C-alpha cells in the first residue's frame, strides 16, 4: 500500500466521465511499451488520457492495484489466444500444434510489455503466484503434446518446461530483429527441441 491510497478521488467531469477502468488499463499497457513498469505512474497516465489524478482513485486503490489489473488483462489475452490456437489446430500433429503456438506468440508479441510485467511481478508474491499458476497450466498443456509424441511423462514435462522457456524469453532475446528473422530463429529452436524429443521417445 502507498500513501496515495488515502487520497479521496475527485469525480471526473465533462468528457472525462466517459473514461473508465479499462481506459486506465489500456493507457498503462501502452505506457509499458515505452519503458519499464516504472512508466506506470498515475500522473503520467492521467496526462496521457486527459483526466485528473483524482479520477484514478475511482477505479483503483493505488498503483499496485493498477499493475495487478494490467497483469490480469495480459493473462486474459494469453488465455484467449491459447483458446484461439487450440481451435485452429484441432486434429494437427503435436509437433505442428506446438509450432503454431510459438509462431503465434512471435507474431503477436510486438512490444516489451510481457517482459516488464514479469519483472514487476517479482516484487509481488501475489503476482508471482499468479504467473506461476499460468505458467504451470501452459507447461502441463504442452507436456500432454510431448506425451502424444511418445515421451514418458517425466521427460515430457521437462521438454515442455524448456519449450515454454524459449517462448517466454523470445522477445527478450530477439525482439529488436525483423519479424521474419525472429520467426526463422524460433523455427530453428522448435526443430532442435522436437528432434531431441523424438530421440527420447521409446517408439
């Protein structure tokens, strides 16, 4: 909690009344693309969306509350994207389904927001647990695909962890490169992991 939590909010007036919680979250998400989580400052965001500082406190208790909301927004985006990929890869081979996820992430992650949110979450036990839960779900889903390739469960879990680590860190490693170069590097990493996994398969 910060001292700002005790400030009584001023009700937005005029055109500001149309702005809501989602507008603050969108502004914070955009600000993250321009720097670290330190760019999420109430005064700076208020100027960005053209409202008073006091209007912030109608929607959030403090800055930490806003960062929590941005993380939830990001995780919901991840869940929607995962659902979309699942629908479009139904019936595909496990290898193709894994690559579709990696390809989708490379194409859709065009800014550093996810990197900065992961760094910010390290300072919050609540957010750390939230991200760990999300990561566990993704790893378990990919482990099931490696099992379909014939790997024993323990090996499948390790390969899934490795694969997800590659995906999560892709923008940090290659985000400054052109998209086609990022995709080519991602594909080579995918092929390397898949070929190694096949050697672990008893079949």
